[in-house]
């Protein structure tokens, strides 16, 4: 079951939108939850990991993900995606263009967190 959490890593807070192993409806719920958390935080302050490992995506999920990314964009300092297969990497590329943000993909959460705390 997906969730939104705030993690502490090397003295910094990281928001985790965990949609791993989620279907489209569950991913939409997690993204809505993450919007509520992230938009309460200061602009250009949020370090975000989206874990999409084994998540099932479809066209609806793509639309929800675009809305999520656009809505939270002003609050994001750094954004990383974990568990992106080739199709999800194409979606990440689209989101980079849409949001004009540097969204990076990583194989593990630890790699993503190390990059985020370096910002």
C-alpha cells in the first residue's frame, strides 16, 4: 500500500511519495496526499523521492502524475525517481520538459537520497 512520508537522512528532510507496487487508483491517492504535504512547505525547499518500483501505470496515471508534478513544482528544490523502468523514464523525461525541473532517476532510494542531500 502506497503512502507519503517524511524521512530524515543526513540531517535533511526528504518527502517520499511511495507508489511502489501500486495500481493507478492507489498511485493517484498517494499523489493527492503528497500534494497536501508538499504545498504546505516553503517554496524551493522540498527534496522529493517518488518510488515507482513495480507500479502499474496507465494513461490516467500519466495524467495524474503530470498534474502532481505541475502543482508541486514551485515547492521543489530537488526531485528523484526510483524504480523507473523504460516506460516510466520516458514519463520522467516528459515531466522534465513540462516542469522545467531537473528530475533524476536512480536505482535505489539510498542513491536518490545521497543526491538530494547534496543539493
